[in-house]
C-alpha cells in the first residue's frame, strides 16, 4: 500500500539526482505546488491530472515558468517510474509548454554593460559585477567561491568555478580585476564576497545588487546576474572567440547552447541581400 512517506522518500531521492542546489530548491517548490493542487498520491495520478495542471498554470504563469514547473513534474514522474515506485510514467505524454527564444532581448551591449559597472559606487559590488561578466559564471558559482579558489598567474590570475553538473572549470582573470580582488583578500577559507553581516553573500543579495546597478544605469528592470553571463558569451563571440572556447569557459553542456548566442546576434543574414532598404 502506497503511503505519503513513500512518496516523500522517492521525491527526496529524485531531488538528490539534481547536482545544483538552486535546481533542487526550485524543483522542490514546483513539485510541492503540484502536489498541493492535485491532492493525490503519486500512484493515483493519471495523464489527465498532469494535463489539467498544465492548463491550470496558464492562469498565473508565463510560458517560461510554466515550462520549468511542468519539466519538474515530468522529471519526477519519470524518475518514480524508473525507480519502480510507479507502474507507468503518466507524465511522459504531457507536452512541455513552448516558449519564445528571447535571448536577444537579454543581451546587454558593451556600452550598456560598461555603464552599469561604472555607475556602481560600492567597490565590492563593482568587483562582483565585473567578476560575473569576466568569468561568465553563474551567480551560484561566484557567491559560492572562496579565496582558495583564486590563484595568481603571470598577468593577472585565475578562478576555479564549481558549478552545474558538478563540473569544475578554470577561468583567467585580467590584471586590473585581479588587483582589485587582491585588495579585498581574506584567509583562504573565507568566502570571496561577504554580506554586511559578515557571512557569505547569498544569491538573492547578489541579484539585488545587480538589479540596483541596472536601475542606476537606466537599464531594463529585468536585468539579473545571469545577464552578465549572456553578455560575456555574446561579446566574446563578437570579438572573435571561438565557440568551443566560449563553451569551455561558460561550462555549457553542448556547442548548441553556445551557438544560441550567434543566432541571437547574427553577423550575416539573407535580409542584407535584398533590394529594399
């Protein structure tokens, strides 16, 4: 006889398969929302329930959020089936909501990026934003770094980032940014960035810092730390960096992910060959 405790156990096991803490947190919330709405044991769910939930999400959520929530539900049900907790994967046939690729709308120009940095009055915050941009690191990777992750090089330094899919990568840092980081240096085990309370700066705090900087620079209210990552990829490709090099620096799982930035800001298009101006 299936029990609530068994459902909780399979959900906990499923969450443990997600490498990123941020992903685990988001998926746990998404699945809890689904459970509260469905009010059923996992073994009692039918495809109709999953499809109805997808329609229900259309009321309050935009396509991107709906897609993430449905991806979490489908992932859980698929895992539960493979683990033998469910006889059938009832979510397999449920389609994910389609979303528009709006990457081009989330890429700042070099001028906008430099303005955002230049108008940031707090030295620590400016270094944080510059590091997000220069490394193309995810915000969780940057706020999760400690001083032992930084090593000097002949011209500047390097940082070790540990991120999604438990991948470790090393990114070179230019001399000026390295000097500014060195001016903040603490003991090896200390977090790279500290909050006002003297604790490790959190992802939400970093998000607020970037939001405030964007507002100060007169940029879109949508700007977030991840936009620094988008800017890094786009600007590096524009300046001649190879796709494999950008892929390795950002830790993308495939070349296709990196290629999105070329498609979002094409250097060539057949539209330029037409007679009309």
